[in-house]
C-alpha cells in the first residue's frame, strides 16, 4: 500500500514539475516548501462525489463549458491551459499597463514566476490525498487540450492547480498595482474558469483552487524572501510608472504607541 501511495505522490508532483522547469531556468523557485505551506487537506471540504447533490453544479458548469468551446471564450480557455511563468506574465501585462518580462521588468517577472510556482504547489496536499477524477475521465469526453490528458489523468483534479497559480498571481499584482486591481482580479477569476471550459476541472476544483491560492499568498507574506522580492517589485513598478515609493511615517506610529 505504501508503495502505491509513493507512486501516486510522484505522479501528482510530476506534471507540475514539467511547467516548473522553464521557470527554474529563469531563476524562479517556490517561496515555501510543501510542509511550510498551509495543508489544504486540513481546511478544504471534501470534494463532492458524483452521488452527492452538490455535484449537480459541477455537472451544470461542465455542460455549459461544452457549449462554450466553439466560441472566442473557448479559444481563450484553450490558451489559458498554459501556466508557464512566461504565459502568466503576458496574461496580466495588459491589465498592468506594461509588458511583464525578464528584460523589461526583471523584478516583477521574478515575483510573478515565484508566486505562480508557490500557488500551484499549495494544492499538492489535497491533490495527492483525494486524487479526484477529472471531468473528461468521468464524462468520457475529450478536453480541448488532448495532449495534456495523459498527464492530467495521473494528477488529482481537486483543487485546481492552474486556478491557484493564476489567482495567487492576481492577488499579488493587485497589491502591487491597486489602481488596476479590478481588471487584474477579473482576469484571475477568468483564468480559473477556463479550466471548466477546457474540461480539465470541475467547478468545485476551481472554487477550491482560489481558496488555496488565497491561503498561499497569505502565508507568502510571512516569508522574508517574498517580502524582499515584493519590495523590489514595488520599486520597479514605481519607476516604471514614474512614481516615487512612499516611505512610512514613523512619527505616526510613535503617536499611536503613546
């Protein structure tokens, strides 16, 4: 039994490792280990079973996704299957108002790559624990990304790693650029929903992915490395936008302490 669990563990992390390789070549890495991240098994509910009444919503969203596939939104969903650092940075560039790239904004790009990796990793515990079957496996209908199906079938569906990745980045970029927060968060939400259209995830997987992404970002804020990278990204953003970085008024803090 232990051997089977070990094999499942390796398969669960293997698919994510493929996407992580490109980011690693750019010097990116997760800010936290699996053990340091909040354990998603401990705070997420059990995913609904097909016999559960709450599964009806999963099925309903899945059928809507099938009808959406031939539309421009379906084409966007297919493109969103890419969760490399390069794609995620490009995905949010429009909302940020400039191109996020290793050349033009190295600090912001590095932050995005590391946050994306950490957010995706935060789903590891629940994915490995539940090994939930994906929609295309249950419904016996192909996805919009058939080349991904073999790898996805060996990787738990709950929660959605794509969603956690995109939502984590959206939260951090919204903090970095509050003037564009609505547009950024809208993109983050849509990125997760793309997984239901493609047929790779149930709606409950996506919903849980956003919770995991939020938990990961909250935990990242306690990481000294994340704090340093965030400070560097804020300075770069201010320079990019022609602004000055506001310094805290220590006198106000002293007055409060009195």
